[in-house]
């Protein structure tokens, strides 16, 4: 069964992620393009460094070309944002990135993009899911593997210069050159090294790279720039006395940061820093967009500058849509993805890293100092995140108790309001909050909480875990 979550279709390799399912999904997309009469605009496809990603791309191309779809394939592992950017720049009707992003090595998947390089919305993914369910292997039309490379319908692209130059053009390279920054990169065995190293070396930064070899097992760790995965980067930054460390996830659409003191800066902190920098350092004006599980410190920064913070459901497609609607300066999520006005309507860890380096360079200050000054101006909020696995029976029970019967525990603080728009979000009168929702990409239920202190945030999270026996 092919089922899309908030970040595309992802499944365990050899279980639901199979050649047959990749081909069925490609056939469903080809049928959709014919029905919409957008075949002549074609499709862009890219892949990351996961096991079977490059092979899977060609499985899909065989089917797309067999259905008369012109395909531009990027024939080297590249950041997913480059696929989105190429869809936007070429005017393609659709795009496919073969990736499972930050999921464990056992997973692979496909992200679908629509016109302009946007994440496919629910209308598209639901329709594809329904159509795939009506197809069987005999419905798949494809070229033979030996035919596809010679097909006039297939354009092979190896250059990444177009995408890199677009990011470089957005940065103040002169300021970065004169800052003489020492930076450590951790692509986490993913696809970011060439792109980020090219940009930073062009800006005369001293760059050291760790975890760069091709390893489909990602060094035995999750290819996710979360705090628990950042120990090698932290050690490298401290050993070298670097100005900062930058990590990206498997397909480079998310990033994590280690500052000059070896402190982990969460995606929330990075997002707040960049929003204020764009307002004060670059003189931009406009609101900010975040999802419901992202820090409310953004609301404080927006209000301090006479702007508004818009809240949307989880899934970057909601962020990008709201950004377009409101002409927002920046949009992001606590899981590490963000994008900036004037780039692509989706998250890009390469561009975000470049902007952060520019911010440090132009300030003449250390990154740790910049964040300390931000806290002095706006205060501090601390987020706690927990994820709990479940059996199918437990999922059914939790779905009923939480999202049908709206059963909630007693809390130690006054509730301001509760939203059931996307899972459950409880807003408390003291500006703290918590969310409960099933993950759209993994078989876990996630609990996010934010409060003035780590202890308070942890207590809110424990209240939920204890009430529903989530740790059991």
C-alpha cells in the first residue's frame, strides 16, 4: 500500500518500498499528467545517496518515458531542494525526488513536487493514492532499461551550477570573504557536501568536512541533524576552534547548528535568529510562518517588529502556501526545515546555512553572542520533543481516546484554548503549549511542549506520557 505522509511516500525497503510500487506510483503520476494535459511540460527527477535511490529513479523514468512523458534527470546525488528549484526554473509540471530524507537507513521513498517546485498538496497525494490502488503491474507501460538512456524523452543533467549560483547570488559574499570564518560541515553521509563546500569555499571560508563518504547506512546513525546525532560535529568544532558547525540531513533540506562554544542550536533557535536578521540586518519587512509544533518565540520577534506570525498545520506545503498568501519573509518548522522569500516554496538546508554564515560574518560577533543577545531582547522558550512507538492496537486506542473522544489529562496550569485542527494543540494562559499528533512519516506519536524552562516543558510532556502510558 502506498500512503503519503507530510513528507512524501516513505516505506521500508523490501517491504512496501519495492520496484513494483515505485513503478505503480510512476504510472499513476503519468496518468495524472495525461489527464491534466501537461505532458509537454515534463517532469524533473533527482535522487539522494540512499540504498537503491539512483536505481529507483531509473525505474520511475522507464515508466514515465514509456508513457510519453519528457523527463529531466539529475544524474548525480543532489539536495532535494535542487529538484524543487529545477522544477520551478524549467516550468516543469511535476518533480520527483527519490529520498526518505532523515528517516533511518531502512527506508526510502518519493517526494512529489508540483508546478513552481511546491510540495504536492493533499489533493494531489490523495488522488495519487486512490489511483495507485486501482492499478496492477499489467497497467504499467514502460520502456526497457536498455532503451531509456537513448530515448529522446530523457534529458540527463549532471551540472549543479545553476542551483548553486542562484544561492550565491542571494548572499553577501564580500562580507563573508572578509570574516575569515572557520566552519565544520557534517553532511551526515548525505548529499550536502559538494553544494555547501562549493558555496563556502567561494566565500573564502576555511572548511573542514566530516562524515562525507558514501555510506547508505549513514554511519549506523539517523541522518537527522538533531541534538543526539551532533556529537561528532560538536567535537570537531571544539577541537578546531571553529566559528560554527553545520549539519544537514540525508537530502539536505534540513540543518542543525553547533555554535562556537559547542552548543547545539535547535532549528527553532536558528529560525528565530534568521527571521530577526532578515528584518534588522537586511531591512526586509513581512510576517513569519511556522507550523503548530514550532516555537512561539517567533511570535514575540514578529510582534516586536510590528509583524505577525502565522500558524499552520504540520507539513511544509502548508508553510509555503501561507508564505505565498501573506508574502512572508521566512517560514519554518521545529524539525529543521526553513525557506526564505524569493527562493523556492520549500525547505532548503543549503540556502539556510548560507544565510546563517552571512549573518555571523556581517555581525562581526560569535554565533553564541548573537543568540545570547536575542534572548536578552525577547526572552527564552524551551521546547521538549518526544516520540513513542505503538502497536496497531494501541494506535486505534490512542486515536479514539485522544482524537475522537478528546480525552485529555489534568494539567497544572490554566488552559486558554484547544485546537483539533491538526492533531491536538493545547494553548495555556502562560504562553506555554503542547501538541500531540501521529507522525505522517514514521509509526510514532509525537508530543511537543514548550515553556519558559526545560523543567516545565518536560513536565508537560510527562503529563501526556503518563496519562496515556506512552512509555509502556
